[in-house]
């Protein structure tokens, strides 16, 4: 498997000061650079995980996926070029800006800018959160996950699954196509929603403590219009989370307690229970909106059938040690 995890995310925004407050005061990230119209943020021992630049329209700028070595990077570049994908070996100046050793870039079929890198720089000083939190669940699982709006999910499957090597975790076909993909033990590092649109739906960061999420929820509720989905629990990855409006219009999921899967033995399957067992009310949609009503009915149906997710249990000692060390 070439790709190992989601390494970083880049966002275009003219609202860099709003991002500073949102990323530190609600999410608990550490701001590490305020150069010009750009802002960068840490989540762990990596020198940066989130990059916000003042260039262009509001929204996703790039997704940065990690590989384990320069050899893996070269193999991936060759496979993409053989498939007719234009690949650019980025100059050392951009790799230095991303704080990585080497970097390639290309576009997916919907035009999203994708970067793949190796040898990320690790900070020597400890992570200092922007507000008191116990920390983010990263390490070998990566930064979190990213979910894209796509015009046709079926059309993009060959690119992400067959060419880039993402593994399907599960998928749903109603009320719209949803495909979830894993690269490691995180249930999904990437997903796409066949909404007929383009752009970033949300990115997710996972916390080490449920109280971190609960206190973040209180902070978000104190700001008018910040909450997009209420607190709830997802049916596939079992994440307890809420969604906030980011300064750039897309959502950020703030969660805890997702299951860790075993990639070597996992079997992809269709899910029919809907996105959530409870909660996640779409308060960004008006009451009576068909989408909001449909999601609510699917949750009520799950409740009538007594659907439950297993409560989180400690992972194996070896995996916990690796995640904490990295």
C-alpha cells in the first residue's frame, strides 16, 4: 500500500484571522506561523498539519497524503503517469514550505489538487494546544479524515481505489452515494459524497478525550450559528462528534471514540442504517428541509430497531505505544 495516512490539509481563505481563532480557540490546535496572509497550525509532533493561505476563493486548496519513503513516492508517480495522470515533481522550495523531504502533485478527475509527500519534519519542542485539551489522536492514523463532495462517486472509484490504492471500508447508496476508504487502522481517512457538487464537505480531527469534545461543543454553542450538526454518534465508524461551520463555509467534524479497524482482515460492505445512530441533527438546514427530515427518520428507524455501537475499548498496548510515540 503506497499511501499511509492523511498528512496535512491546505485551505484557501481571506478570513485568516477568523481561522486563527477557530483553529486555536475551538479546535485546540497550536498556531505556529502568522507570515503575511498565511497561518499554519500544529496538532502533534509534526511541524504543521493545517495550512491556511489568503490566496484564491474560499475552500479546499490541497490534501497532503503521506508515503513511507522516497521509493514509494517514485513508484506512485510512475503508476500515475502510466495511467495518463500529469504528475509534477515539486521544487525543493515548495517541499520546504510544506516542511517535507520530497513532494509530488496532481489533480483528481474532479480537479481537486492532491499532494503526496515523504519525510515530514518533526518538531523538537512539545505541542502546546490553543486551549486546554488532552491532545489529538494522530500518530500512525494520520491527521484525521477528509470528505469531498463529488459529482459522480462511481466515476471516481477507479481513481481513488484502483490507482491511488485506497481501500473501501464501507459504502451507502441512500439517500446519496457515500464511499469510505481506509489506509491504516482509522476507519476512514478519506470519503466522498456523491452530492453532484464539488469541494470539501468536511475534515475531521479526533480527540483523546470525550470531555475535549464536550467542552468544544459548549464553546461552539456559545457562538451563534457555529454548530452545523448537533452532537451525535455515527453508525459506521462509531465516532461521537459534532460538526462546526468553519470560517471558509465547509464543516469541521470534532470527535472522539472512533473504532480502530484491522486493515488486513477488514471486509468492505454496504451500510443501510444511515449515517448516525442518534444526534447529528442538521441544524444548518431549515426545519422541514427534505434532507434534514430524511436523516432524522433514518435515526428514528435505527432507534426503533435498537441499533447500538460498541463502546470504545482500549486498543492493544502495542498500537497505543506506537500512536503515542509518533
